[in-house]
């Protein structure tokens, strides 16, 4: 077990790295920053000459792959971090220094158990993209198919394990302080992040996810999932169909290829809604580097390492919430939050509906470019605080992905109105799910299942009929030693917040 001293030292180094590159200036200058956090930031930058312009990408790259994943998400939101910061962070998507090809060759041969020449007729030694976890090489199979070969970076599993171990320790120290940090449940946030990364570090699971998503999206003509070459896929190597397309981040390339950016933006939103609401299985890493416009106008996705699942009841709630916001039915939105258990029952439903109206009305009907994101987020954060709403870890991935999709869509079409694009799909899906035919079909299925379970119904009643708003059981939390000394703990919490606070807020909100 890693000692508290080791964890503290790692956090201190991360904080110093962020400060050295000027990445903490915004936190220190924000008048709303808590005093302990501001003290931690000042301690982290002590002795450095901070650059005038923050170098976020350099800082996160120096910290390691887990921090790079954070930067990749922020790169999709220039409206939140600013155009200059987003441009700096964007190179973290797939422009990191590549691993030398001899190491990649050895990794492929070890993973697939065959010499490289028996697997591929040719393979480009210079990767087409190098990201935090893996890099991709273009190749031609011995059968003549053009493919992309994705290979995990050597040692990446160990890097993630060390980082997450310290995240868990840091989250425990912060949560022990209680108050607002306790309500955000940082330990569950980190535990959920740990589950996502474990999945992303096994390329066989990524291949299976791509296959499952392709089947689920057969009814969506505007979306394409590349085919998997299962004979050339293992835990550390993934081979899949090569895509000849233009990245959605390449605005000049999209224009040159004759693509309609407004149509692409609308397609992306519709595709995500179909995945999340209709299928309950969605691609959860939809940043610009993972999305392409194909010559026929379809959108194609790659990198299926992080996927999300939503059960049917949660999808109905989500669709009703979206429909309620679209139609300004804030009372129904409030009722759903209470039914789902997202708001503690001792609060007043009407007051919650009024708070939602205060946050929703100023932005209804406006294109995203005319919305004050800071003002909107401040209103939403105030609601979660005022009504004691705990973080829902099972919804973190969905929330993060919705932020990404909005960022990419508005990059394609700054005038897009998310409500207008979402309304027809949500309305049609709800009609099918909550109409009389669906109601009768659901009741018949429930009765049939109940009859089959009568013999053991009494002894399994609690598990068979959980509270309708209960969230899935959270992942198990590790035993973590909490630093007890008051002064030391305050320093630890300051550095924790400086190095990891932004990561937790990204995952939560």
C-alpha cells in the first residue's frame, strides 16, 4: 500500500507542475475560490516565474495520461475555458510525442503471437495519431484490407494505476473535510473514473463495444462504426477498418470537401440522443479527435474505450426532463427529480420547480453563442447546493458526454439551437415509450415475469422491488488512511484541490 507521504509528494509535484506552466492562475484570481484552495495554489507556485500565457497542454502532458484525459475533455469547450486555452489543449487529442516504432512492433508481436509480416503486408512506422493511452498506425493486411492498428503505449497501465491510487487517497482526504466537498462525493467520482479507465485499457473490450454499438445503431443512416478485425485484435492491440474522412475539428477540410457543417452538427446531436435515450448504450468520448465526416455525409466515430449504459427507467426520466425543459414544464422536471431520488424528499417540490425555472428561462430559445455559460452554470450549481443534491455517479458519464457533444456541435454550427434539434427526437421517443400500446405491453411483460417469480418472491422482495429512484450500487471504495493532523491536512486539501479539483468538477458537472 502506498504511503500517505508518497501520495502527498505526488500531489505536491502535480501542483508545482501546473503552477510552473501557469495553469492555476485562473483559480488563484477567481474571487470565489475558497481560501484554503488559494493558499494551496500560492504554495504550489512559490519560487516560479509564471508565464504570462498559461501552457495547459504542456502541464497536463508532464503530469501523465490521466491528466491528459482531463485536458482532452476541456479542449471541446472553448466557451468554458476560452478559445486560446481550447486551442492549446486540442493537441492533447492525438498530437502527443509518439512511442518509437521498434517498441510498438514488439508490443504487436507479443500481443498477437505472430511476426508482424504475417499479420500486415505493410504498416506505416509513423503514427497517424498519438494520444494519452495509445497510438494508431495505418496498415494493409495480408488480405489487402486497409486498416488502422491501435496499440497501447508501453507502461500506460502502470502510469494510470499510480495516478488513480493517489486520486483515491486525495479524494478521501478532501471528503473527510465534509461540507460542500463531501456533498460532491469525490471518492465515488474517482471510483467511477477508475472503472472507465480499466475498460479503456483493454482493447478487446473496446472492440466488443464497437460491435455492440454498430448493431444498436443500424437504424441510424447518418452514423457509421468501423468494422473490427477480430483476428488481429488482443488486449493491447486493436485492428479496425480504416476511415477515409475529415475530422470534425478540421473546419477548412470540411468546407473543402463540401460538407454542410450545420447538417453535421444536427446529425451529431441526433446520433447521441439515439444512443443515450433510445438504445441506452452510448459512445462516451465524443471529442473532435474521435469524429469524422465521411465523403457521403455520414458521421463516423472511433475510440470506443469509454462507453456508457443507462437503464430504461433512467432513460425515460432523462427524456422527460429534456422534454420538460424544451416545453418549459418545470414542475414535471421537478417531479421527475423527486421520483428518481435526485433531490432529498424533505425539500419542497414547488420551490425546486421555481429554482429550475430561474435557471432555464434565461436561456430558452437562444442559440448557444448567446448563452452566458458562466451564468448558467452558476445557477445550476446553486440549485444542487441549495437542495442538497448529492452527485449521481451513474450519471457522471452521461453528463460529461453531453458537454462534449454540445462543444463539438457548436464548433460546427455556432447558431445551433440544441432544444430545436432535440425536441422532435425526444417527443417521438416518449410517444412510443409512454403511449397506451407501450403501457399495455409493459404491463403484460411485468405480469409474466411476476408469475414466474412467485415461488421465491417473498424471500427476494427487497431486491426485486428496489426504490424506483435508487441508483445502481456504487463501485467499492478502497480503504484509505486519512491524514489527521490539522495543519498538514489543510495543506494537503489545498494541493488536492489545486491539482485535482478541476478534474472532479469536470466529471461532476
